C-alpha cells in the first residue's frame, strides 16, 4: 500500500505536468455557434454540414470545452469526404483578387485537417500528455502543412509551429530535439525561446551555464566587414520638411558556438561613424534575453535600441 506521502508527491507531480494553458479569445459568435450547432456532435459529418461541424469544434475549444471539441476534431481528421481532403488556395493583394487585403502576407494554401491537428495538440498539451501532443503537432506540420508563398507568412507559421514543438519538447524534457530545433534562432525573437530556456534550465545549473557561455564568448569568431554600410531614416515623412538622416558605419559577423551549434549574431545598426568590434559583439550577446534569462542577471545589461547609444557603445 502506498504511503500518503508518496501519493501526495504523485499528485503534485501530475499537477505539474498539466501546466500548459492556451490563451483563448472567445467572442459572441462562439456562443452562437455552440447554441446553433451543438446537435451536430452526435451527427455524421457530411459535405453539407462539414463547415458548421468545423466551426463548432473551434468554438468549443475557444470556450474551454476541450472534452467536447476533441471528438469533433478527431472526426474531421479521420473523415474522407472530399471537402476535408482537399487543399484550398487563398490569394491576397494581387490583380483580380476578390479577397483583396483579407490576408497581408501573400498567397497560401491550407486544409481543414491542419487546424484539427493543432486543436488536438493543444488539448493534449493542456492535459500534460506531451507524447500524444507531439504526434499531432508533427502531423499538422508534416502531413497537413500550411504552405506560404511569402517569407513573412512563412516565418509567422514557423514561429507558431516552433512554439508547439517547444512546449512538447519541454514537457518531455527532450533536450536534444529542443536544442536542434530552437537553438539556431535563440538570439532572435521566436515564440519557442521561452520553452528553450525552460528546457535548458531543467538540465543545467546556473553556474554551469555561465561556464558554458564564458567559454563560448572566449572562443567567439568575429570578422569585421570589409566595406561600410549605409542606412537612412526619414523624419517628417510626407511633409514639406521631410529630412533624411544618413548613417554610415562598419559592422561585422560574430559566430558563437553553444552546445555544439554555431549561432550567428545579428549584425546591429550603428550610429554614424561607428564600427562594430569584437568587444561590441560580446556586449550584444551578453545583453540578449537568452543570455540574461539563463544566467539570472539581477541587473540586466541594457539592450540597445535601433541606434546604439553612448551608454551602449558597440565600438568599444
């Protein structure tokens, strides 16, 4: 017979495994959908009702009714009716486009099974069933992916998917796959970064991370650009007093190796006449949220604005 102390630990552990909660944005239409379509829950999905079926599943999830949304998503995913096995093409802002400005990042292709997989993945993440959640994330991304013909749209999609992968890997404590997927973009804004940080913190102490980063900085490779860069900023755009301020500076490429992967630091925009140095590149790395969160800086180094300031001189 298990002791009460052991049972308490198991309850605490189980509770800790189900911490994923997705932000919902339910509105009046969700309540209307549920009220109007709830009887579809016991119906067979057909070519006549598939859209209402889909909207009911989405609305139930938005209202936090996961147990009711789950079988609807499963039905959509396993259905073989033509509308649910086809791919749909959305155009945007092109000549002759009747849906002009509905979507601002170029044309893209989608299908109903992708959001069904995403809905199931989120449900299982909220239950703490990370293996099953990862199965559905992988199916959404590999079997039923969205296809974008614009770099911005593509990167938005990859950020959303990396967020879900990161939640799964963090829940599974799968450091190897988490680092492989998320570490290359650790210095950029990425929805998976918080999960990457949590995953690393599960496996490394603060002192060991400081040692890893100190060695990485010591061995950082830096190559200064051979030519100068020029950018300009326009003040008073669209007025008679519009004025362009030009800045000419010399930046460079810094590569730092962390956990066996080469990370290229983003080249900054500098003030007029400045030159990025190796010491300046080190400042950029140590000022990054990735570095600061993992090393637990009590007083973070200020992160530079678009233009560097005297308080953050990257020419030092």
